[in-house]
């Protein structure tokens, strides 16, 4: 996984609540057996009309936002399905950071597994930052845990220390867990003695 | 100290806890399907890793599979064929047990797991699908995960997470006639909101839950994710044990008594404390229907379409305006006046034998209304077989319903079963999101009896008027 320390880029505002993962990545794109190539399909129904032409009013179709790296959205972003195709598409588009008042649990985890930083702020903070998302650059600094808006104002944020550590160092969860294989095997031996029916 | 069911299962599965509170949790059971797993197996192969304990997983195709009778030799969609081929190849390479499409046990993972006795009380169970919450009905801690997490579970048999907060939803009193677990779930989601359960593990308790069958409990737990909680569970009891006994993966012989003794000890202690409590009166729940594009947007069938100004929160008001426009609805109109084009009965929410019976009970001696396309998709081959033994397929076919092969079908629209833009569908599935059942499609979530009632009347209807 790619390391994340400081990210500077355009922030796209999407002030909608309950944006679900069906909206982020509709069903027809779940049939790929690859993780890549989904950027063109992200937000498909909102982004393209029935003839697959871009809808000019959609934020990511506006020139100032075509190269967005940060998305700032309404509460409960990413609710619904567990499809990791949603963060894969966001990443493939170029997003590395999501900011919202709240995220759905599964989506939140899926983002971190793919090197996308999710930042939770208060409704007021999100509103204030959204007002500045005019196509100018924002800077997200994971070392310092702060967001610098185009007007120079700084918004601090919190993050679970383990997630922060893993993001900063681009660590692979599986390799870390496999270092604990002895503990896993000891757990299995004990459980098998107590609940043999789980091992038949 | 008194503990909840969730506490007990959690505590018995912690392999390691870090100083920050993040835990390595052992996973007893893992269900695998063709849409969320190929990339995970690919990741293992690329890294030269193996599956830690192949027999703890069980794989089958469900999401992308056609439900037409000729599907064993005819899958038109090349991408669906590729997903099926990948699942077969990877399960073979990594020696993961696989139920093939031709096997009569094949079906939706969340129907098949409990049906095979693969889902057991006290276990941790995951699957790359958010409706994994279903399995909590058997007293398991079950939740959906993403593909990277699937890869982690395959490689290590563990999952990394923090302990959730606990929320008890108590539904007291008896349900009125015509009210089902689906209506209970929609009422609970409306009460909590679609994010109300985020960060929580929900336990359902109370008289109305205790009297539910296992099928009903599975419907209720299945929809837990629509309130934002990844897992919903019910403390195991005699109804649970009677359901499990004799199933292929269930303990037998001496193990059975030992297992039941252990499972009984898992029930939430009487004085256990939950971080949040919600109480719903069972006798106040009516058959419900969703009007909007979030599962929280439900009302009793006797209600009218709400007005945006009924909602105090400005963001929700904006969302309601968008939903009403998408759904083609006018505030103030009675829901029962809405004509429908399609009916879908099935899914991991309502694709079990009781659901088939409820639909057939309404369909019996009636006909699907002119201009309505109605489809029944059993949740598994075994549900289909049992329904056919009971003659339910004949009743449904005689009434004009299509009787299909098992799979996720029109709930998720990954296979060819979809609704067209502008069509209105009464559906027993779990999500009424924009475009969920087909681009521009308009979904109204209901119980199986209500869906059948809509089919035979041609409009959203109150099942109590047809009973």
C-alpha cells in the first residue's frame, strides 16, 4: 500500500447526506475481477446521462474539479453495500482523502485498506471547509493531523493511532498479522479442545 | 460481571489486543461468493500466500448468476461467466469447499449458511457482503467485510477491529395479524435512522422476538445493516437449537449436548448493561412500505406520501425532495393508490420457505394483475425444493408469477434480473437506493405477503385486506 503523509490537491464538495455505495459504484461495475480501472465509473449515474454523456452540472465534470484528490461530503457517507469497488473507483479516479461528518463503518475500513484517508469532522467544520472548496488546493497533513484550507486556516483532526501509523508507513495488515501466527495457532488449539464441533 | 451475548462472543475470540484497543479477532466461519472474492484470492496468489484454514470457508456463486432454468449451460454475460470461472479456479487452487451452481444446495450465501448448519451460535462469521448480519439470528457475531479484509481472513483466519458499542432493541408485545419480521425491521430502521446503529452491535430482544421463527429472526437481523450497524443478533434459545439440529455442519452425537450446553450459556445475562436501549411496541407495528430512496423512509401502508416540510433537518429535507423526484411521487397521495409494474419476491432478506409460503397464501386462487410482471426467486435450491414439495410453485405459477432458480437476482441487479427506468416495483429485498434494481427503477420495500398483495391488485396494497 502506498504511504500517506502530506496530500495537496483540489477538494470536490458533495454536500449530500447518506451517499450510498450503490451511488458511488453502481451494480454493473461489480463484475470485474480486477481492482483497477474503475475510476471512469465512479458516481456513474450522477456523472453520466442515459447516453453516457457527461452531466455538466455534476461536480467532477467541471474543469476545476476534474483532478480532485479530496472529497468533502455529507454525513453517513458510503452507507449500504460492502463493495470495495467503491473505494477502488474513488482511488482510481485520483481521490486519496475523504472528509465528512460521519462515514458508514464498512466503507470506512475499506478506504483505509486501500490507502484512502477518511477524516471525520463536525458538521460545522465540514460546512466551513465545503464553502472553501472552489477548486483551490487544500493540504492534508497526516503527520501533523491537520487540514490547511485555501484561506490558510488550519483544521486539526483525530485518527486512530494504529490506522495513522499504518497509513504513514504503508503497512500491509496481512504481513503484520502473520507475524502473530503462533498466537493464532495457540488460539485454535484451545478452541478445538473446547468446541471440537467447529473443527470437524 | 454481567455480559451481553456480544461481549461473550467477542471475549472468546480475541487473539490479541493492542494497547490502542485494536483487536485481532479469530474468525470461525467465512462465506465466499463470486463478486467480492476474486480480487482477494488474486492478492493471495500474487503474494505467494496460502489460505490458513480452508475448511473454515464455504464458497458458492449467488450475486451474478442468472435465475433462468437454462443457466447451467447458458450464462450470456461474459463478465458473470468470468466471475464464476474465477471462483471455481480459486476455490480449487486454495482448496476452499465449494458448492457449485448445479448443486441443489446452491443459493444465496446468507440462506445457505444457516440452512447447512455452517452458521452456529457463539461463532464469529464474516462474508464480503453487508447482509452478513443475517447470521446473528442464530446467536453468532456476524458482519460484512470488504475484499481486502476477505484476503486478510483467508490468509490469517483473523480480522482486525475494535469492539463495538452495544445497542439493545427490545420489541415487546405481540405483533398484530399480517405484520411480519420485515415490518418490524422497517419500523426499527425508521426509528433509528440509516446511521443510527453505526459503530454498534445490535441485540434484538423482547417478547415479539422470542416468538419469531428462525426465518423471521434472520429477516430482522439481515436488515440491521440498513440501520448502520454491521451486526444484529438474537440470544440463542430452544427455537435456535431446534432449527440447527440435524443440519449437515451441525454438531452431532455427544458433541450436540455439549454444544447446546455451551450455546445456552451465551444468552445475554439478565442484568447486563447496554450502552444504548431502544424500545418499540410490537402491537403498534403495521405492515410497512418504503416511499423514498433510503431504507429509513418507511411508513405504514395506510399512510400518505410525506411532504419535505415534514422533516425538520434541512439536509434530510433536501434528500427527501431528491427522493420524491426520483421516485416520481407527489406528497399527500395515498400509498395504496400507487400503481406498480413489477414485483420481486426473494433475496437474502425474504427468500426463505416462510416467505414463499406467505406469498403463496396471498396468491392462492388469485391472478397477477394485468400489466404487472411478478417474479419469485427462492433463496436456495433447498428452499425451492421444499416449496415445490409443498406445491407452492404450482400456486404461484397458476397465479401468474414466474418461479425462478435461486440467487440474489433483482435485489442487487448484477445478474440480468432488473427493472426498467421509471418502473415501480414492490420488492421484498433490502435496499431502495437509486438505481439499485435497475437504473431509474423505483423500489418500494415490503414483506412477501405485501408484495404478493401488490402483484394481485396491481397497486401497493394492505395485505390485511386480502387475508
